[in-house]
């Protein structure tokens, strides 16, 4: 079995009820050649899932490690599932930076998400300083080992490689740099998990219609986690189509 191809959109703190109209146009481009997931702000999960745009899965952007309790402002994995989410992004670099999330936090959240039957999209990625110091592969392997729990399988876990310096900057790594990290991710996952060769590996960071085809042609790149270019159907649709054809 080969890894599933996935075009995932991370809307971050963008979008409102009116933005749901973008889904109709996006759904029109889906031909079954890849999975499509949109992760909107939590308030939009239920309306988005209820819209039932054919072929579009809906995900959260974070969840708590506990199942319920006194955690003001947080959301439990089961609540995301109840609202209609099938996926959840965990350990995004913005969560790691803004909320001091550690690898251990991410792993605990992933266990909670799997218990709630959510598919986790677990993010790893080096900072520019770490890349400049030649530490990229070591950082990636460390984050992967610490953030992905033992209960991960190819069915419940997707890994996204997002270099922090490429997010929202319009800069992307070279093809060789992406391929090198994805080869390392594949090797680490295959060493640790029986079905590690089947886990989907996404690249994220300034993916646009103009560079999607080239990125999707790289070995061990099974899709993308897209920020800015996932907000508008005019941008996300060609990315979905490029992946479908890859
Ligand atoms: P951009 O596509 O806007 O660079 O964001 C990438 C990202 O962080 C997706 O999670």
C-alpha cells in the first residue's frame, strides 16, 4: 500500500462564516485523486462539516490532552469529533512558539486525539538558525521521536514537515533540502513503526499553485499542508489538482 495523498489547508486564525462559500468551488475540483482536508478556526468546524461539501474533510488546529475539565478556552479531541472534525493538526510551529508546546505535549495530545478517533497531522520543522547551524536533520528526528506517540499508525497519523522559516515568507527550501528531510522522516518512521512506510508525509511552507507540481514530484512527498494559499478556492484548487495528478 502506498501512502495516501493529502492536500490539507490550515486556515489558522483566518476566515468567517462567509468564507465557507469557498468550499463549493473547492469541492468542484475534487476527483478522488487525493484526500482534501480543511482545518478552519474551531468556531467554523461545525458549520463547515455540516455543509458537507463532497470530499472535503474538516479538521481542528489543536486539541487538549485531557478529555474534559477546567481548562478555559481549550477544546477536547472528542469535542472536535463531535463537531464533525475527522482530523486535527498538532504541534504546529505557531503553537510550539506561541503556547510553549513541547514534543511531550504534542505526543499527549496525539494520544487523546487518537482515542477520539481523529487523524492527527503532527508538525515538525527547524528554525532558520537550526538550519544555518547544520542541525536540521537532528532537530527533525528529535521532534518526530518526541511528538509521535507509540499508538501512531498509517491510518491515524500524518506527518507534516514545515520549516519555520518557510511559513508565510514566500521562501521555500530547495528540492534537495525537502527531499533530504522527507527521506529522513521516512527512514525514522519505517524503523519505528511496522507501517511507517505507508504514513503520509506532507510538506508545508509557502506552497502555492506555482510551486506545487514541483514539490509533489519529490520523493516521499505525499501532499502539502497549506496556509495562506488554502484560504481561497482560486489558489487551493490548482494545488489539489496538482496533487491529484502527481
Ligand atoms: P503558508 O502556506 O502560509 O506558508 O503556511 C504554512 C503553514 O504553516 C501551514 O500549516
